[in-house]
C-alpha cells in the first residue's frame, strides 16, 4: 500500500511576453488570426498558479509542453519567474517542451517576431538545446533516468509512483519516438513494474484521436505511428498518458487485442477555449481525473465570464473565415494562410469557396434535406438551423469536449441523413470516392465516444 498521489496538470501555455508587442496594427492582425489568447496569457497563467497555490496539500504540477508562443526567448524569460512562484511555495514541477518552444533557423513557419506598429521584426529565438538549461530545475534535476537524444526523462514522483516525461518533438517534421527512445521507454516501464511501482506518462502530441475527424485532417499532429505505439505501450503495462497540443479537452480509451486498456487524457490549452487544468489522484484502487478552470483573471473581460471570453476569442477567427469565404476572397486568402492554405491555391478555388461560403449562410437542414430527398429525417425542431451555425457549433463542441449530439438527437438524425446521402452520391465517382470516409468521421465527431472528457474515475483493478 502506498499513499495516494495527487497532482495538477496544465498544458499549452503558449506564453506571449508583452515586450513582444500588444498594441498596434501588426499585433491586431496576429491576434485576429489566433485561436488562443495572446496578450492575456500572463494573467491567465498567473490566475491558475494562484489557484494551485491555494491548495496546500498538492505538491506536484505537470506541464505538458508548448509553454511559449513560437519559442521567443523573451516569452520563456517572462514565463520562468511565474513558474518559480510555484517552486518557491514548495511545489515540484515536471515539465516537457514541444515544437512551439524553439525555432529552427530557416523555417518558414513559427518564426518568433516582435510587433512594433505595423512592422514585424525578428525576435531572439530559442534553440532546442537551450531549453535543457532554461527548464532544468523544472523536472530534469530530479531525473532518475535521462534519454539524451529526445530530452525525455523519468522521475520518482513519490514512493510507488513514477512518471515518464516523454519529449516527442522530433525535428518539426516528425513527432513521435525513435527506435532508441522506444527501447528506453519500454526499459523504464519494465523496471518500474519489476520494482512494484506504478508508472504513467506525459507526452505533448495526442496518442489517441481527440475526435474522429482529427487523424483524417491532422494526421501529422498525432504522435507518429500512434496506433501501433499505443498498443506497444499498453501491452508493456502503461495504461495512462497525459497529452496536450490539440487544445481540445478529451479523454480517449482503447483496448488492445490482448485486452489491455490505454487512456489518453488530452487537456485543453490553458489560454484557449475551453480553458482548463486537470487535477488527478491515483491510489491503489482507482484513478480520479477532474477538470478545473479559473473564475477570473486580471484583464478587462468586458463583462464576460472566463468561459465566454475565451469562447468569443476562439469563435472570432472561425466566424471571420466563414464570413470571408462568402464575401471577400482576399481576406479569406489572408486568413487561410493560418491553416496552411497558400494564396495561389485559394484564388484558384475562388468560385467553389465562395459558392460554399454563400451557401452555408442560406442552406438550412430543412432546405438541404428537401434538395437531397431526405426530408422525412429532418425534425421540425431543427429544420431552420443554418448550415453555418452547425459548423461553428461542431468546431466549438469538438474543442470543448463531451460533444452533445448523440445518434438519437434530432440534429444528429438530420445531419447524418444529409451526410449519408451526399456520401452515396460521391461514392459513384472515382474523384470523390475518397471523401466518403471523411464524411463518416465527420458524423462521429458530433457526439462524444465514452469516456467522459471532464470527470472520470478509472477502476485500477478491472
Ligand atoms: Fe503543440
Ligand atoms: Fe499548442
């Protein structure tokens, strides 16, 4: 019997130092393309730190990577004193870094900049190797084993409990574990088991899909070879992994062919929508996972709650993209760059983009159902819902977690009848056949697969 283990977990702090610029045209432009808060990150992080400090009994805090905005050195140097407040109060922090924490010279994406008036000027960037020194006191100094190539380490959290802090940032083209790293991980799991200790992990990239559509549209954001890797880990005896990166709040479960369970507890960004941290207790019988958010932070929230404020910021960009698709192709091209669509590509697709953009505003579930001959599946209570609103809500719900539209709800029945009919039509043509599985994944994204994404108790004896 060992004493229960208690800890907090925060992730994707994406801290943005105010010295990089929080006013002016260039800042406004960047802010409008951001799904996460930018100038507000410091106050939000401080509010969560205050909340953790109120809890005198819990001594451990995990941080799952992407701690800075694009690896600007100024952001790291502004974040570290904030984390030190936790240390000074006797907390132990175990932190990993990820791809947003450094920059590789010559890369087109993620270059840290300072925003001065309308200008973007290069900011001092952080190299991957520098992160080891910067954050050494936040976990690495307690390592009982260190995997140098990947910057991964293993720690003894307390008697009976070990944590694998797995860095999976690769070289920005591949995230995942090398053969050598995998061997080291399996060695650590084996060692913990043979010493009679419970071992679990933390890694930045999602190891199970946070929503069915995720691997279809963002496969490169998943941990490399995720399906096979999680089977190997689960069969070796690791059942619990904490992840970040997606900015979505989700808990995923898979059971391997050999019957071993594996949970991925994916936590939303502290500075995004929804803003949450996890509070976890593990004892000999069970694992209890809770979600906690702050009630306020030191910022003008314009009369909104924290949840409304982060949601407003999050939806602003999606609304802007949907509006631009209908009205302004140049603005759309500009915004589409933030999800890797090039200007030329956008202009080439101008006609279909604007057709769909305009259509989304006027098509309702009722009119689409009529057009496709599936009216009998469209309940009167949902027939006036506009396609654009469904899309916006689907995206918000996917990030928020516990997505509500289960297969017996009128929205799901209507949407699935429409999507099934579209899939049937597309399956007849060679060019569009490949879209059919995407539509199926889209349908499954309307509701939450078990388990609950916010509050979960796992029976360890099962
Ligand atoms: Fe990330
Ligand atoms: Fe992130």
